[in-house]
C-alpha cells in the first residue's frame, strides 16, 4: 500500500500542495490564515502524514541526525547508558541520535547516504575510504576507540589495560597475591577482554605477583563453580578474582556461594562497569566505574565542536576510572 503523500493532504484539506508544505514545515513569512493552518494539520493527522526526513534535509540543507555506528557488540548496560546520555545532551541542540548496529553486510556508505546525517560517531575506527567519503560529503566524523594509540597524542578513549591494572591495584592493596581473571566467553567482547587481561598481567608482573590464572566464565552457576574449583585446587589457591565485567563477577559470586566459600573472607571479587545489580548482590560488588556520564559529555561536546567548526577537539576527561569499593573485597 503506497504511503500518504502531501498531495493526499492537499486533497483532504482543499488546499494546494504548496500550502500544505508551508504549513507542515512551519515556513515563516507566508500569509496563511489560522483556520487554513488548522485544517491542514487536522487532515495530516487524520491521514497519518508527516514530512519525510529526506525532504526536510533538502529544504534545510542539513539534517538533524547524528549517526552512531556500533560494531557487532552486545549492547550491555554501559553502552546503553552512554547512548541514552548522549541522545539527551544532543537533543538540547535539536539533534536526534540514530544508532546503527553493525551486524549485517550492508555497506556503511549506503546507510549514511540514505539518512544524510550531520555527523557520524564511530565507536571503532572507520575504514579510511568510508571516512574520506563522509568528510567529502560534508559530514562531520567523530571517532573514539577501544584503546589509546601510543602514536596518537590526543586521548579519546578509556584505557582497557588501565581497567585491568586498577583491578589488581585494589586487590593487591587488600593483601591478595594469587589472583584469577574471569574472562568473558562471548567472542564479540574479545577486544575488550584482551585489553583488560593485558592490564591485569602487566600489573601483576610489575608488583612481582604470580601470573594470573585465566578462566572463561559463562553467565551461569555451573560454569562459575567449575572455575572456582579449579582456582582453589591450584598449588597456591586463588584468593581474589578480577572479572571481565560485573555480569561475569556476579556469576563468580554465585559460583563461590555454591561452593560454600565466603566472600571476601576466602575469595574477594571485583568487577567492571558499576551496573545497578552490583549494588544489590550479596555481598555488594566492588567494581571499576568507567565514568559513563563524563564519556557521554565528551562525545556530545566532540560532536557539537565538529558541527560548530571548532578545529580543536575537546579533551577526553581525565581519571574517568574509579574503584567503587563495596563488601565483595
């Protein structure tokens, strides 16, 4: 069934298509009576018509969309919160956020040409040809990354190795020497997990601690219990666990409970992300907060700076990582 057009609204309200366009697009400086305006709006509402985004873009010479391109990641609490905060802050400038989740084979070029965004935010690096084409089309490109490139003097991301280091620093400060790392099993999280594990290993090495025992842990009690048994059966039993994130840490807590082990009296646990459930677990979970609010403000500022033509990008906030100490350590 064909969609409703402005011609349908014009026939329904008894005016020209030009008048329909003027009324629905709120064109200023045109003498149209209030009665006619109300009749056109009522007809459009009755028929379910609204001007297309493409037409609005052609009229204004720009769109009000900011396209956020996510790779094939599972959408967890942190990304969800980050996008929510970003959308709220950009809305204050009349901008709307459109999220593209890269799970298909559709080329990015087809997407940005179809929606004509004012800016594109990439959560991983764009292919050079994609970035070049978007910039040539007048689209502002704002990038972030999983890990700071040592060749890039502009800090624009949270350090994944820094997260792992912070976990070990906290556990070591509590006197723990035998540390296990409970990693994620979802292959889509490999880049994050490897970076955090690298940080755990580096901090252990710097402190003269034994190499951490690394075990993948599914989000179920059985998987976690098997990991706990292996850790405790080691020549030097594990007394602390750094988990990939809070969800994995909560699974580890369940596995420890099922094995009858006290937390933190026998095994301490620290997660990452500070999700709401971390405050509700028994015991409450110690975790590394990533400063999502600060990251969202940075991204919004970077987008607005690019749109406003500022050549100097905002500085990524320092010290966004913080250990939230609770009862599990």
